C-alpha cells in the first residue's frame, strides 16, 4: 500500500461526521453573508458593487486583478449592505462585501464555455473563482499553467483528507463521485496529461468503493494510461501534503525550492475538481462549499454545504452547540488549522472545517524544556531537525534557524504532536519564518 516514511498516527475522530450526508443550512440561517475580497494567495479583487445594490446568487461582485487573482461571486441573492472589515481565521482584518438575503432564490449562471480545450478551461476556472479548496487557497488557473519547459505526465488528485475530524472531501466522493472523477478528467485535459491518480486513504472505504463504480476507473496502477486510478493510501498523517503525496504515489521527490511540475506532476485537491466540473459542465461559479462542523461541544456535528461568507456562528447554531463546553475553536484541522477566538468569522473558499472542541479533546499539559529525546526529528516527513529550529527561534537567532532548513518546513505539526515535552514547536517555527520573510522583504 502506498505511503511515505515517518509521519504520525493521530486518532482520526472522523466518526462524528463520516456518516452524515451533506446538507444545506435550514431556512433562516445565514441571513447575511460577509464575503472576503482577499481570501486566496493572490491580489485582492476589485469590488464591482456598492451599498444598496440588489444582487443575485452567482453574480460577479468583484473582478480579478493581477495574474493570481480570481473573480468573486455573490453567494446569496439579496441587497448589498456595504463593504466592511471583518477578522479572518488567520487573525487579519480584510474587506468583506456584506449581503443581506432577500426572498429571491434566483441564480445567475455563467455563459456556456466555448470549448473544453486547455485555454478555455483555464479561463473558465479563473472566472468561476476557483482556488485550491484543501486549505492552501492557491488560484487553480495559475497552477494549471504548466511552463513550456516542463514535461508533466501525472495528475494527482489529493483525496487523502488526512487531518482528523474532517469529512467534507470524503462525503463528496461518496455522494458526488461521478462529478469528482469527471472534474479530474477535465483538469487532466487542460494540463495535457493522460495519467490520473486519485489518492484516498484506506479509512475511507465507502468513498473508494463509490469512486470505483464510476465508469472507466480502476484500482490497478498498471491501467493508469487508460483509466483513472483510485489508489488506496495508508492512513497516516500528513499523507495529503503535496510533496508527500507525490512521493507516496510516484516515488518522485520534489527538490527544495522546486515545484511539482519539476518532477512531472500537478496536484489538485478533490474538492477543487468537483468545483471545476460545476464550472465547466454546469456553468456554476464558486459560490458555496462543503464544510465539516465537528467537535464534542456540538449536539449535531454535520457536513454542510454553505454560501461563502457564512459566519461560523451560524454553523455553530445549526449544530446546536453549547458554548459553555467549548474550550477551543479551530478553523481547519487540529494539526494545521488555526485557533480562533471568535465565531464572527466568515467561511472562505478554503475553509474545510470548523471544530468546537471540549476540554477532553485538547492537550492540557503545560510545555516544558526540551528533553533531547529526538522524537520530533524521528517523525518529521521532511527529515528536518525541529528541536534546533525551535531553540534558535526562541533565542531570536533566526539566521541559524534558517541554516537548519526552517523555510522548508510545511508546518504539518507532526513534531508538536510527538513531543513529550509538549513544546509549541510549530508556533516558534512560524515565528522564525515570519521574521525571515520580513527581513527578505526589506
């Protein structure tokens, strides 16, 4: 079974929502949305609307700027209240277009695509506002523009979903398997490759079975030239990290400072391929996404499909949460997500999950000095030395920390998970990287 060396095995905690079908919020909730105009790794979009404008779901309300920008669309029909700053999951304030819902259930579809040739598909992806929906939020249209000097022969679909608690991709594979696979085929044609492999961890047996029922799919990697391969991966974290997935499936290693295309691969998230299908075949821009809302503080953990800009507090209410039992709120997964201190945060295109955890679900031990056990290094999938990076970061010696490859770190959290001293290794690594980037910018 395909996998990689090192990594960790946290309890996946997926049983809370793995059997919960995707559902829409009940009527009356999300009566107002706050759509960030900067929610991806690129230039913020230019706002096209103003207070008092009446908009329809699917209508373009902010136009892309720069080569990384994507269009943004109204996620509900209603009246524009205005543009105001709201805090995001990463702690920064961004401008958000606020729309108050009305009773109109209309929808504005995009014009029929001219063809499914590469240039038309890539343009459609940009105009539909599609970004990497696994959390990285990198604009998909740019990722698919492979440089002329690169030869790509593999399209890898990341359906590992290795983070604990999260089930949004799992449920999409079960409930929308045909659209997910067809979306992968559309992406492959746009990139110009014939080998398509969808990597799914073995703990998602129902999803694997659903994908294998789609015509022209197989579990035999020897058929990769003629069929979409559904490859079962060992359940291990961080199996879904881009470079790790490439190594697990193709045995190729992406050198430091290089991109997947440098080893002949393009990696796209499963949720992203689903959105590509909707954009190309159904003319639907990205206005909503599936979000897993889970944790012990909720009476009814669920998988919701929600309009972009829905506040976390609306989802908390829909799952009948008890704020008195909430000890920590995490946007994303518990390994790489961000702890947030408010529920007045809007769902972005890259929001895969929101966790409301109780005291029993979080680590309560206080951190202590490093005991020099080396466990952090023994689990690091990139073969780094987190103990030294942590030590020099705390001392403020960021240059020495950099000599230990701190900028290579993908902040997966394996080191913090394995550390018996419970040191906040990822946090100190992030601090050093931020300081080094700031210095580089100057």
